[in-house]
């Protein structure tokens, strides 16, 4: 749905102002010129993908908060909105307009996490719009979907960290922001012992099995490992074994960011909780998440239950195993990362596909033979091999199907067969990657 107004554009029932901060417009033009030199075939996509988030998904609310939809779905995902804004963070240093947008988005995250840390996506207003009427232990008309995903809460911490690292602005450490950090820490702590301490359950009727949790909505059995439990993956598909290693990696980094922010705010007690929690999660990853394989050596599993069961794969959505250096968990040359990378970029990963159009990682969420642009971009961002980067850039140039934008997924043999023509996260990550070339 798209209707034009004098003050903006109505997309999916949400009105967006078309104002683009001048500092972003200037950078978009510079990015186009830079890309023209580094990889000319992608230059026409540079500005339009970079500006896609601010131009089509960011809305100022009546109270001054900023609401950020994911694109073709009129809801605000904690994960997606944080990732969509991330390429703009550097400009908060010199632009009050950008600082206002980030502070408003942070306030909105703080409001949502305080309302319900178990929800992954929210409405702008208490309008009771939702993806599905599900059975769970809490409800609110603000909730679009209540799939508990560890990485969603990490994303809220990352958003504050991205802003503060650039600006050093202490005004963002409001009581509401600190309460959000407390909620994240408390929730992760409860979910270290999901079966004994958590009241969360999630049941959806008449749906694919990947959209609901087994065992009456509580998920499969797990041991206590130090890691924190997640009901669903970043794809919004359910976990098979609920210690999702990439999400726990992101939680380790998020706790370091939270410790720093809480210390700056003088909240020593919760800063210590963040430090301890991060250490426990990391120890859990190292004890339960690393497996010796014959072909690849020691690698990270994608999921485990701490009871000896594993899922060996990678999913295109970030956080992924591929994204571990990008999210700050390890260095690109980390030996276990390199072993894991060889595994997930091979046919041993059941969600790695090779076709006539491209080779790359897909997702159970979009099914067989569909490669994701996000995974190709992440491959570039985490690679130390220039030839590998150039190959992936060629894939990106050849698979946007003439639209000039990134998509969610495309068929490995037919780029015209794609999902989600308006997926702002993919566009934002693509533009961020171009800036690193």
C-alpha cells in the first residue's frame, strides 16, 4: 500500500515524513562516488539502499519517540530497527538531528522492553494489531508478536552502545534506559534456567511447526549451562535446541556494552551483574558450544541443549555463526571461527546452496535453494580474502533482479524469484558494507 501526501508517504498504513537529514544525503552522494571507483556495477544502488531506512521506515511519533518499521511489515522489530539505524550512528557525532532520532529510537526500545522483554515486535500505538492471536503468558495491544529471541534484547543494548560510543552523550543514560538494561540482564538471568525459573511459553495454532514451541509451548528440555535460553532464532523460526550459540555470542558482547553503560551511570550493582552474566554465558559457549569434527576440527554448533544434542548449520539471519566477528565476539582470524566458517560455507551446511546465479547461505525460513543477501554481505564484512569479497560483490550485483535494492532471499538459479522487495535491514547492511570497501 502506498499513497502520497503533502507531508509524506503512507506505507502499510503508517505515515512517514520524507525529510532526509542533510548529513545523510551528503554521505549518500559520497558513497555513490566511492562505489563508482571500487565496484561500479553497485554504484546505482549505493545511495538508494543507504537512504532506504530513513526515507521509508522511520517515523517521528507525537511524543517525540521514533518508530522504525522493518519494511513491508508495519511493526517495529527490536533487532531490525537497531540494525537498520546502525549505519547512521557515526553521524550522531556532528548532527543534532541524528542524535534526536537515535535518542527517540532508544526511548522507544526502552518503552517496549519495559512493557515486555519477551516480545520481538511491537506496534506504534496500542492498536492490538498483530501477526497472530497466540497463546502465551502475557499480552498487550502494543505487541505485534511475542516470540522470545535473545538477540532482540541484545539489539536494544547495541543501539544504546552504538550511540554512546560515537557521542559520549550521558543524557541518553536516563532512568528508562537504565531500567531497560536491568530488564535485559534480569531476563537473561532467568533464562539461564528456563525450565525452573521462567513462566514464558508460546503456542500458535494452525501454523507450521517452526512457528510454535513444542511441549505445550515451553520448548524442548535443556540443561543448565550458563548460557541463556532463546525460544526462537533471528529468522523468527523456533529453535530446535534452545541454546542458540550465535545469540549467546551476541549476549556476551551486549553484556560488555551494558557493563560499560551502567558503570558510567554509577550503577555498580547492575554493572557487576552484567559482567558476571557475560562471563557465565561465554563459559557456557566454550564448554557446550564447541564440538570436535573430523573434517573441520573444532567448530561452533548452531544450537545445543547442553544434554549432548546439537544442530550443525548456519542461518543467514544475523546474529549467525558467520557474523561472530561482525558482532564483536571474536577476531576474523580466530581458529575456531575459521574452522566454523569453512564448515558453514560448504555443502556440509544444509543451508548452503550453490547455483548458477550465486553461492551462499540461506535459511529454513525461506526454504531450499534460497540464498540471502544479508549472508552474502556478511560474508564480505567478515572475510580477509579479497578474491572472496569480489566474488560476493559480483553476486550482489547480479541478483537484485533490476530493482536496485537488496532482498530477503533469492533463488540460487533465478534472481527474479525473490522474497521481500522492501526489506530495509538488508539495504542498511549492504550500504554499511559498501562503506568498508
